[in-house]
């Protein structure tokens, strides 16, 4: 039999007489996790301070008593339950002076951070990534900058312990390939994505969202290679829907498109670091953006679902409200719409359309996409008028359709514009399916926002696997 | 000493030597590749006409969209039919 104990456990101290009695009766090894001189009445306590046996036997509670038969574990008891110990040991008077029951304490092998350390230490690590040694005199933060791993901001050092902890955020194997990461088109394993998620500052509970975002970015229709390589402003913008929003504490309220929420800021950043480090996509390399935009560090936010009058973006795209999803949209910068006077849906729709018509260029039609982020105060106008999302889309579409003659090349003395052969046509501003609408933002403020899109990519939505 | 895990693909990018430029285009067939960017056709129309004046055989090819890399079939077709390629890359 094997007993695992520690001095810093009242129950282990309590049952010392029973252990001594047991030692006299059967072949017993006692392993002490914190002090090999405990229990003092046992002659040959085995020093278990390295915790290897505890790790290998998956000990969670001390004391644990394990029965071994033919080299295999046949029974296990945790804590002190007198009748159970008597029954398993076949000693009917064991612990006669002890109480019937005393709960055990936590094993030192499951203290915070310890399982990851032990997994690495005893060679069971599933990690295959190359180890980059950091000399004791070396600054690891500077090393990461020098190696080109950073987007320009400091990174969390991806130690083995941190990466193992990140991997605890999913049940999937570290070796599983999520997708082929552009632009170098190399396999993106869950392990490599976890390393980048650590560097971005993610918590393990965010990791399923990061994995879904990477999976979405690898879909052909999203065309991540083009999103990166274009001279345009585009970046993969991550919109999260479903119960996971509140489970991981994402921001859907005040400053939703801005800074300040760890999940929002780090999930988007993790995706961009994956593209940079695994995919090899770097500014000035395959990333040929002429100007870029600040959201290229990472751009992720959640829809405000709980009080929305309209179905969410994910529901509109065919998912259930109880499913958690990520949608990727190839977006440029944020363009505010400020209408402080419209109180009716017709006026507000025309107002939104007026600004939407300027996306990309006021005379370019049918070539681009956009995302409209409706704030609660703007949505109230539609709710009070009883306009469904479908009705709003219909009215907005009409307001976004113009006579071709107004926007052909040369009109208004501007060379840019649509081909003259379209002068007699009615032209729609956005590609079919190219206008995404989400509800987000703080409770006060008659603002909405347009995130300009890039017509070379189709938005994609994937379910988040827990 | 501590250790960090490498976040990169750990691959050395494939280095391919560009083929030597042809000394002359006589007896060569030249591919003119339009990537579907605005006015790429104008540029290639002009080149095709100039090459024609020089008696050089040129063939036109077009990518379905500039936003994506060329389909592998198109690349193979160009390689099998032509000796050199001129691409109207940017507007």
C-alpha cells in the first residue's frame, strides 16, 4: 500500500497512529510531501518533496491511501473514513482511538500553477515547440522584441508553465492543426496558437474564442492572405456572440470599440500575433498596407445582446442564440455617425445611409462592405417605431441605392467613379450580404459607428468549441 | 537561465533563385498577366501592341480577382505556354 501525506495537514497528523499500526500490519510506503521527518513514528518515510509520485498518481487530496495489487492500483481512499480504511486494509480495529471521519487537505501537487510545473518537470509535457533559452543576464522582454515576435507592444513571456495553463482552456490536443495559417501557409497547431495567446495576454478561458477566430481566419472565403497583403486598411475584426460573452467578461457596453477590457483587447491581439508569428505576415513584408489603422494591433468586441430589440449578428447568420460564435470581418477604421436630431426611423435611416455612402469613396458602389454598429440610443428609435431588423435593412438598402449618373467616373468633376455604361442603372452601395449590423455600446449617446470593410473578403462566422 | 517557447512556425522560408532574365525576347513567348486591377488592361494593351510591333509573340492571361493568389491551374498554364511573364501588378 501507498500513503501520501504532508505535515501541513491536520488530518494527516491525526491519523499518524493509524499509519503506524498499518505499517506494522501490511507492506506500506509512506510518502511525505513537505517534510520527510513526518510522521516521526514511521521509520522509513519517503521524501516526496519533488512531488513526482503525487503527479504520476494524480493525488489531489492528502492523506490518500492506495492499494496496489499485481503492480496496479486496485483501490483508493482520500481523507480519513475509519470504516473504509478498516475495510480496505482488512484490519477491523484500525484507528480505534480516532474519530470516524476527518476530511483531507489539498495535495501540494495541485496547488495553483503546480500541475503545469510538474507536467514540464517530469517529461509529460505535450509541447513540441523549440525552447529558446534566455541567459540569466538577458532581459527576456528585450529578447522577444529582438526576435521580432512583438507587434510593437510588450508581450507576456511564453514560458512552458504559462503555455500549459493556456492549453487547459481547451480539451483539444496541442498537436491538432486548426488551419493553414496565411501568408506562409503553415500548419497552425493548437500549441503554437496557445504560445501566441499567452504572449497577447489572454487568460485560458479566452482560448476557445482565439481558436475559433484562427479557424475562421483560415477559411478560404475570408481570404486572410488578401486582407493582410492589400494596400487597404483592413484587419480581421472579431465580433463575439453568445453566452461566452458574459462567461469570460467581454465588454459590449461603454467604449466597446476602445481599450480597457482584457478579453476584448487580448483576443484580437492573439489572432494578429498568430498571423505575424506563425503565418509570417509582417508590415512591410506581405502586409503591404499603405497606412494601416490602430485596430491592426487587435480588434475584438462583443455584441450587446441582452437588451437588443433585434436578432444578433450570429442569429442573423444562422446560429442559435445559445450558441457562442465568432464572426470575422475584414474591417478598416471606425467612422462615427453623429445625428442628434432624428427621432423617427425614416430620418435616422437616411442619416445613417448618408454616411454609409461615403465608405471607401462616395462614388464607388457595389465593391465594398461595411459594418454598422448601432448604439442603444439609436436602436431605441427603431424599437419605439416597431421596426424589425429586416424592415430596417429594407429601408436602409433603398436609401443606399442611387442613380448611376450621379456616381459615374467624371461626375462632379471627379475622375473616380463607376463605369459610364452604368449611368442609367440604379446602383447599390454594398455587395450583397456585405452590410453587417450589430448592437453595441454604452447606454447614453446618440452615436453609431461604421467600420469600413474591404470587398476582397467575405465575413465568416464559426461556432466556438468549448 | 529560463526558457521561452518559440511562437513562430520555426520554418526557414524557402529561398528560390529567380531564373536568369532572358537576354532577348526573340523566339520567346511572353505572358501578359492582368490581375484584374483597374487599368491593368490599359497597361497591358499598350505592352501587347509594342511587343507586336517588335514581332514578339504575346499571350494574355487574367486572374479572376486581384484579392487572391493566382489559381494553380492558371500558373501552370502560363508556365507551360510561355517563356517569360509580365504582370500588371498594381494600380
